[in-house]
RNA sequence: GGCCCCGUGGUGGAAUUGGUAGACGCGCGGGACUCAAAAUCCCGUGUCCGCAAGGGCAUGUCGGUUCGAGUCCGACCGGGGCCACCA
């Protein structure tokens, strides 16, 4: 029987062993003269088994790693485990085991799966974030941040289950606001919590988008900019009539200051509290707080606004007019100053509130009057000259009253000395005026909030702080790190944090005075672990510091980072912040951690994301078992561009298998055929052109943008040409087949190393030198020139490349088909694009 | 409500960035091999008219710019994502 398929199991086992033996994927020391390339995929949470999303992520990452290695670069391609987190603790509660045991088991399983996929990792650098050798440096960083004022403590609300007496993570609270374990209604409770001052870096995080533009997806940058939420405006100080306080508000529209007819405070605002001393007001205030809480929980946006008058007035600094002070649920304490000046004529929210409670509305911005020539016929003039489009006039209802706020720019009216100014200019002028009168100043605010990192959980990095009876809040001494997680704890899921029940952990000596001290029982958010792991990989065994800058810096920033879009804001902002903080500590010299980012698309089946609850999961192990890792990789890379959704298809997997077998048979033919000579010169030339075209195309598709699907298509074209080649086994065909093997090596590395050996080559395809396209074969000796008449294809003519415009025009006009089509028409302009087309314009 | 993506054959997707629309794969049809099937190899495959040569129509819709538009501009329709009472 003729064997027409290969045996992936044997091949893959053989080469995986060989790679380990030869240390094929070990990164060399940065002092190595070769250029360095650091390729990283977001490390996995050890949840149990790899799913298809993992397979896609790590296969995608393996392409640049293997390609750059073949290009002769010193490649760092590490892997590790994001090992702390809630699921381990939940599993521990459920199975009455320890989170570490569950985690380590999962790491073992998933590590084997990654090895079975043949991802080219430097396994010597592997670590898990739950290793004390790793998390001690989280603690070290925390202390450094604390010393620099980047870590601080303040009260913040947490989800609290009154029946379990425990803090709940957001994902442990149902959509209805109840506890996942006991269904009690979850309350908000104020606790002392640790924060990182990421807001100190808000401006830099935004500004440095300039360094990332083009190398990061626009979508991710847009999401981050949105998240940081910068607004330009002014702070305005209002005196409170008959009281000592000054009310500070933030506005993006200082130009509307004359239209401020009332003030609105957030229910949590200190002045709102101070002005609500009667039992009636206290009750109403509490109701507003509840309204806000409910809306936040249900993720509702704008809606019905309510509030009440506080029986007090604030004095508008521009005209000394008193404005009534209200409190309302539509004002948020956490943004700006928690208080606003309300301009109902020019802000829709203020408008709705004023309407509801009968507060006066004063117009201070007039729409620019559209000129009669605009808005008809040719649109053009206005926008081309950089003028804003004509604004729609405010919508007026009966008796000239407004039906909606006019929020666009315009001309200032009813604004004292500023009347007549365009609003853009008025913004600046009023900002300056406020400053000169000590009544405010131009200012900038951000939506970005400080990073709340306290978790009332066990399975995380202990926060290395102590409270001493005499010295107060003290950081642990560096020599005492790591502050180890205690093992004498129980996991019940109820009661206080497990750490607070371990006496051996809780009671300690003060590092300052040696007196009695109590340890912090909160652990760190796991996003801390993933904020700097990429730097640890560059020097993973260092024991005196998070990493030795001299060894790690040359590898940074990561050249190519690959992972899911779901991390666009959280992880990718936190690690950018952390990197800048590390730079300011003198540990790294680059401004950004990740030079280039690829956000991969989801893997779907039957139109929706694969998930256990939907029951539409395809198990990676089953695919590897049936077809081998090379086929799985091949399918995943070919079926869709990396950034797009990938629809799983069994036929598609089979197609990938067929193609790899086709390449395998090609090698059988080329090595076993006994050629009687060489193919005709024309056939050889055709093959050479295809071969070098494919090299060129694949090389361009691998870098800088990773477009593997079209790269694979190019190799398929070369294979198709080889199958039609008349003298299989002659030197030209052998050479072309070797090219196929090399070009596919990053995609299907096991089979290609095997075929490389079959063809009697030295070493491994994985270690071979990436082929270079010979420019001589990249140009054809005949090019097809398309002849169009009025843009419609009418003929094709064959020409030598490089023909002049005149010659092309003459030849095109002389073509019989063109002649026929031109009969009776007069030729106008003729457009000639050399080596491409001639377009004849006729009337 | 704000911001950002995406609409191309039966299907997954190509298109050198304004220059031959549909590469490559899947599926389907035909042929070769086979007692037969599978596998494999070869050919075909947007759609309509036509025996053919050839021609018309085609990238969500409608306009615009251009010698030329899947690509650029405007409006609309449809799908998706992120943020969301952010002053």
C-alpha cells in the first residue's frame, strides 16, 4: 500500500524532544552580538485546560518568535503563569483543598499542553506569580511606591455580604445585587483600602500614545484615551452666602458662567451633608445615595434626575448674583469636585433638572446665524476653510421657550463684558479673568481614578505593611521580604479574610521600634502581578532585586506583545503605569513596556464565543490527537486574519491537514523521483519567479504587521505551481521545495524539521537561515498592461517591463480590440500608469 | 447619549493602499485512478443574457470627488465593541 499521509504523532514527539535536547529556543545573554527580539504573549491564568483562545494566542506569538530566530536574531520568548486569583480560592472552598495545590496541578497540565503545541518557549525562564521569589518583588515595589507617595490608604466602598460577613468581588455579586453563596442582598461598606496613584501619570499615559500610534491598534488607544478621559476647562470658586465655605466647581464651559442659574452638589459632598441637618433632609439625602448606588449596580446611564433645594445660595463670581444650591443624584462625587454650576440653557442634564423643578433658564450662547448661501447645493466652502459647520438653532417651543439645551458653540450674549465673543475665545478669557480675581483658574480633569489594589482575599500577594501600636503605619523591612502567605488557614468562604484568622501571620514585631504590630491582612489585586512580569522574564533568577537592570534593560521594551482585546484598558494601562513608575525609580530606561501590540480576535463556533455554559467548546487536545499540533496551528493561522474573529470549521481543519500532507507528498516526490534531466528553461523560470515571489510575500507578511493568513496563501500558490512542474526532482524543484519547508517552518515546525531532515539538510529548518528573495526573479520579463476605455477594461497587451508612457500609449491605441471599441469616437486624454494600465478617455 | 470598528461570491476571506474585484482555502460540479468506495491528481466554479465570440450587472443603500472608487468625502441603513448622568 502506498503511504500518502504522514504520522504527526511520531513526528511531533520526535522533534519536541530534539528541541529540548538542543536547547533550540534558549535566549542568549543580551551581550550576544546578534540583534535582540523580545516576543511575548499575555501569560495565562492556570484555570485548568487550554482553550482555543489560548491556542490561537500562543500560536500567533510563535510566528514572530520563530521567524525572528530564523532571521538570525537573539530571541527572547518566555512563558509563565498568572497564578494568583479568585478561582483558585473558590476551587479550594469547593474541594476543601489549598489554592496552591489546585493552581500547581493546573500549571502542570497546561504546561504539557503548550509543549504539545510546539510553542518555542525558553522554558528555563518559567515562573508563576505565586512563587515567593516572584511576589516578594511585588512587595518590594509596593514599599518603594509607598515611600514615593504612589501608594496610599483611604476609605472606599466595597461589596459586603452581611450574612457571610465577607467582602465580595464584583464578579461574586449577581446582577440583582445579591451574594453568590447565600443570596443575601449585598451592601456597600466603607473600608480603609490601598490605592496606587496612577492619576499622577494620567497626562503621561495619554501623551505617550504618540509613541504607540501605528504600532498599537487604534481601537485600543481610543479605549485608553476614553478611559483616561481628559477634559479642559476651569475651576470656579463660589462663595456661599452666610457661611464660611467656598464652593469649588469644575466646568468645561466657563463661557457659560453667566448662565449658571443654580448649583448642584453630589449627595456625598461635604457641603450637602452640612446643609442637610434636619431629619427630613437627612432622609432625602440618603435616598439620593441609594438611587445612585442602584443605578451603578444595574449599569444604567442617564435617566430621571431628582434632588432638593438646600436653602442656601452661592454667589456667582462674575456677576455677584446668588444661585440656589441644590443636591442631586446626577452629580457624581468621584468626578471633578463633586459639585457643578448648572447652566440649563446649554447643558441637557441641567436643562432637564431645571424644567422638573421650575428653575430659571438663561441663554448666554447664541448660535451663529447660518449664512443663506450655506447648507444648499455644494457643501464645501465652510468645512474647507476650517470653519465649524452651521449649528442647528436651539429648538424653541411655544412662547419662545427652549425644548432642549443648546450645547454647541456660538456667540456669547447676556455675559457682561464678554458679550459678543465667540464661545471658544470666551472660554479662555473667562479662565484668565477668574485667575486674575482669585475666583478660579483654567484647569484639567481626568476620568481616570486611582487604582484600588486592596483585596480582602487570601490567594494573592500580602500587602507588606504593619500597624504598630506606637509608630502607626509602617512598611515591612526589606530584609524581611517576602512576607509569606501563611499556610495555617481554612477556606470557608465566610467570615473575615483568611489572613486575619492566622495568628502567626497577624502578630508581628514593628520593624521600626520592635514593639507589637499587626500585619495588613489585605492582599494585592492580581493586576499587580501582571504589571511587571515581562521585565522579570528578562532576568528571572535574580535574587537581590526584581531584575538586574543591566541584564533586563537591553531586552526592553517588549518588541511584540500579543493578547486579547479584553485587556485594552485594565492590564494594558496598569502595566504602562508600572513601567513609567519603574523608569522613575531608575530601573528601566524605556518609556513604554510594549512597543507593538497585536490584539487577537475571538474564536467562535456557530457564531458565538466558545464557552462551557453554551456547550460549543472544541477541545484542543482532541484536535491534536486527531490531526496533530501542526494542523491545529495551520488551521488557526490560515482561517482568519489575526485581529479578526475566527469561526471554527471542521472542514477548514481538514483542509489544513490536507495541505500539510500535500507538502509532505511533495517532498516524497522530490526525493524519490529519478529525474532524467532538468525541466525546460521556461518552466524553471516560472518556478523561480513563484519561489522568490513567495519568499518576498511571506517576509513582508511576517513583519512588521503579522498577516499570516495571506503568507500561507502565498506558499500554497508555490506548492500548486510545484505540483504542475514537469520534472519533479530536478535541482530547481528541490530548491523550491526547500523554500516551502523554510517558509512554513514557523507555522508547522514539527513537520518542517522532519522534511528538512528527509531532504538531507544539515541541522533543522527551525535553525536554518531565513531565505532572501533574489530581486532578479521578482520582475517578470513580460508584464500585462490593462487597457481601459473610460475606466472599463477593454483589452490586455503584453509588454516588456519599463516601457515608456509614449510606447504604451501607442501600443494600446494600436490594439485591434481597442481600435474596434474606439470606432467613431474621439480620443481625449490618455492616462498611462507604467507597467500597469492605459486608460483612454473618449467622448 | 459619546467614541471606535465592520458590511465583498454558497462560505472563511484576498486586493501592492486610488489602477485587472473575488488571490488562497472550504463547499460544489466534472474528469482520471479504482471491481468499488475513500484517499489522491487534474479541470471548472460571482451573477445575468448568449450556441459562441462577446456583452450587461456586481464590494449594504443613495449621492459626491476623480480619467479611474471595495479603497477617499457626505448622508443613510444594518451588525459589533468600549465607555456611559464624567459637568
